[in-house]
C-alpha cells in the first residue's frame, strides 16, 4: 500500500489499521480485532469529512476488486468476507464497486454507531448508481429511526446544509426529511447551535428552520445562544413571524439585449407562531450586547411601530446606540412620530 498523502484526513494509525484490513481481504479473511479497532477510530472522524475519508478508506483497504484474484483461486471474494463479518459494511460503503456498496447497505441493522456512518449512509442516497440509491433508501429507513438522536443531530449539522445541493436523489429524501423533522433530534441540534462559539451556525439555523420542530426553541436561542448571529436570526424569525431559508440561486435579467444578468438568492419560507409577545421580543433584542441583535430589534421596531406598546421605551434604549445604522432606524421612527403629533 502507498503511504498517506500530506493532506490526508485519516489519522496515520487508523490508516495503518485499514491497510492491514485490506491485506487481510486479499487473503480472504479479516481479523475481527482489527475491524473493531477501525470502527473505534471512525467514531472520532468528523462527519463533514465523509467524501475525503471515504476515498482514503477505499485506497487504504484496496476496495477495488470485484472478484477473487487469479493467483488466489481458492480464496474468498470481498462479498464472501462481507457476508461473514458484521461491521465490515462500514468500510464497504466506500467500495469502488457499486455491487459491494449495495451489499453493504443491505447488511446494516440497528442504529448508526456514529455520526460519520450516518452521513455515509445518507451520502449513498446521492450515489451515481441507481441500485445503490435504492438500497440506501431502504437502509436509511431502517437505520435512521433507530439511531441515537444525539448522533443524528451531529450528522444533521453537516447534512442540513449540504444535502439540498445533491442532484440525484429527488425521490429518496423522505427518510432523511423524517430525521430533520424529529423533535428529539431537533432538541440536540439546537443544543449544538446554541453552545457553538464558532462555525456557520447562523446558516445552520436557517437550514433547520424548514422544520416546525425548531419553533419552540427559537425564544431560548434568541436569549441565550453564544453566537450573536444565532441570537439575531432567531429574533428576526420570531419578530417577523416567519422562518426563511436559502434554496439556491436563480438568474435575474438586467438587460437581455446585452446578456446582462445577476445571481439572486432564492428563499423558501413558512409562517411561525410567536410564543412571546412582540413587545417582549423587541425589548429583548434592544438590550442585547451585540450590534447584530440590536439591529434586528431596531428593524422590528420599524416594521411594527404602529402596533407596539413599548415604542418609547425601545427608542430610549437605542437612541444613542454605538451603531450608526441602528441610530438611523431610531431617528426615522422618532421623526415620523414627531410629524404625526
């Protein structure tokens, strides 16, 4: 086997174990002890690395052959070894031969043991081979419903934002959508979003907003999420009474005669019920330490100024704000009220 590339994702010790498994496969037998070590190593692999790690597993284990090599006429094929050793399906998900990817998916029972395996199964929903996609759909229905919700939530951190861009799986989304909609999975996902101090959690929150299971958690995120962007986005959804999320881009023509156009974002949306009074939400945002959250409150004040009972109190809170854009919003409301009096 060749050594690891300089930009390899797999830890060197885990790659070494998988290479030894590949050597065993050549002989038609795999050590259960080695396989257990590989499985334990994969428990720590970030699910977002599934594509690169999958290639490294395939290369390290030599998961290419479709039949027994000619110089081993009495050896056992990859299919024979897979059928006789539970757990090998976790590696065969990345086999170069679609027949073995399909066979691996058919062997999964029970819940996924880690978020990496969960994402790897979901990734096969977008496999280039239709029979593999069909096997992945059946596997997903079996496995996802039995997976620990904490594991599923860690997988959703990756899948919610990425899976909508997969192009081959239009008829295979139901099993994964059912996971996104589960209240217990959403609770753990919200905990991840709320505690995170780095990362694209604002975009993740928007992707999660497709599902009504998120709605009961929005007030808590608006109050206590560590990242200002999460508090601001949660507050905006609550004040607007509407959740929105990106669905991609479309071309908007400026002048067809000259072929001038621009890409514009396409948003999906749904109405949500506010679980807090509007006045409380705007005041909450106005008192926040982060400019992004106070700006969301100022936007809420402008949008709902005619129906808010605490306009004067919010104006006092934000009139001398450090942000010019917030002061401009407050000045607009003050000027309008002065003209109406």
